C-alpha cells in the first residue's frame, strides 16, 4: 500500500437532536421578531439563523483520518511514528480525561455530542504535547487503524 493510503475515516456532524433543539431556539427568536416587527423581519431573522446554523454545523463537524503515515484530526495532523500508546475510552473515562485528569498541554478535539473517544500518547521529544484526546463514535475501529504499524 502507498504511504498515503486511507486506513480509517470518520466524519461526525451534529446529531438530529441538536439540530432540532437549535432550530427550535431559532424559530423562537424569529417568532419574537415577527411579533414585534412584522413578516419581513421574522422571515429575514429565520433565514439568517438557518444559514448561520448550516455554517456552524459544517465548521464544527469533526473529521478524523488515518493514513499509512499520518493522523489527521480536523486541521491538526501528526506523523504516526510519533504516536505511542493508543487507548479507546468509554463515556465515563472520557468524562474523567476531559475534566479532573486533563493536562492543559494535551491536544483535545472534543465534541460534546460524542461521549466516547480515544487517548493517544505523543512520543515526540520535541513536542510538549503529552497526548491527544479525540472524540470518536468509532473508537474501536480508530484504535485498530492506529495500532497497525505499517509505516
């Protein structure tokens, strides 16, 4: 396989419950504008909020890719040769690592709507980051992809 061949890919957009909640909030605000200022401002407010929600959903979705030589999480990337121990975390373990066990120097790619994830040790002596903590719905397949050392 080539060095850039894709081993794992995950894209984590907003879940439907989050969309429904935010649309409800936006509709409430549009209704308030409609009641106070009329149809035009209610429609403009609703449309602007919908466009804003679409933009935010695209920007906040988490993309994870593992290739033969690299791990890419959002806009961050690291060569796989600098990755140490990889551990899949349950929801309770993720809660601990996001809170009392967290290290401010750690890289965290977290999404509140994803309860599970992985913790990846960084073994680069030039990098002060001790670990990456990544939210993932597919923690076990991500762990398997990162465990294969076919660099």
